[in-house]
C-alpha cells in the first residue's frame, strides 16, 4: 500500500498543477477583459465577439477541470476492503458493453475473472476502469473499425487487467506526459483522469501503466493486489 509520504507527494503534485493551470487561465481572463475595457469603444462587433468567445473557452476549460475534481474526490483508495473480483468485474463489463455498443465499437472480451478476492476500494477501482475505457473511446473516434480488447490474468502477486484499443496511439512527444496532471492531447478533456487513477491505484497497492499496443493503439495495464479465495464460481 502507498505510504502516507508518497500520498502527500502525489497530492502536492496535483495541487501544484491545478494552481498553475488556474493561475494561467485567470491571467488570460484578466488580459482579455482588460483589452475589452481599455478599447471598448473602438472594438468592432467582430473583435468584441472574438474576445467574448475566448473568455467562454477559458471558462469552459475550468468547468471541465472542476467536474473532473468533483467526480474523483468522492473516492478514497485508502479505504481498503476485500472484494470478490467476479462481482466487481461483471458490473464493469456490463457498463463497458453498453458504452461501446452505443459508440459502435467492437468489444473483444478475453477476460476470465478468477474466483479471488482483491484488496481495494470497489468504487475507486470501477471509476479507474471506466476512466481508462473513456480514454480508449476517445482514441477510437477516427478509427474505421474500432476495437477494444479486455483481458485478465494472474501471477503470484497480483491480478492483472489489460485494456487495449486500436486507436491513434500515443505520440512520441506525449509518452512521458501521460500521468502529468492536467495534461491532455485532446480538447475538452481535463487531463486529470490518468493522474488520479494512478494515485488511487497506488493507494490500494496497485499499479497503472500505459504503453503502445504492438498492433497499433494503446494498452493500459492495471495490477491489483489480491487474496486467493476458496470460493469457486458456479454456473
């Protein structure tokens, strides 16, 4: 499980990024409003509309960030319990099937959920899985035959979940920024999802990695601590 010092370090990183982002946008608002105030009488309707549109875009970006913070602050990865994995997994797969069907994306479910208990927070894990799935959906917007593949496997220490897509993949220039708070290569995204997902998983003793898919696209891999259970799955 992540230590208190590590948790504080993650929190400080997030808060620093948020302060920086909000500071930049507040400065942009002040400059834009200053231009409008100083040159109001000389501005044409087109210039006036351009300034208003710029302000609206800045405010919209702040709303996106605030919504992301609101969604994630209700979860605490430090509230640990033993969770019967097949039950949690069924809920996620049902949600994934519905979401992907609505987007005409093919789901290849290669998962075989083992009858084990994992250590973590069920709501936080579900939120992480949905967030990663949303990233895959975004990456597949321009794909002619979009596919999401989901797998599960075990080793001696952890349950491993894989979620891959055949989308646009990760640009080389972005590969080192994937977990940077507020970084996003796509418009109208908060850039908070992967950063907070990684923090939640670390709090539960898990891991999240993002890597290129050898067949094109991206692979997200989640490692969760588990305890083997004597419970077996019956049909």
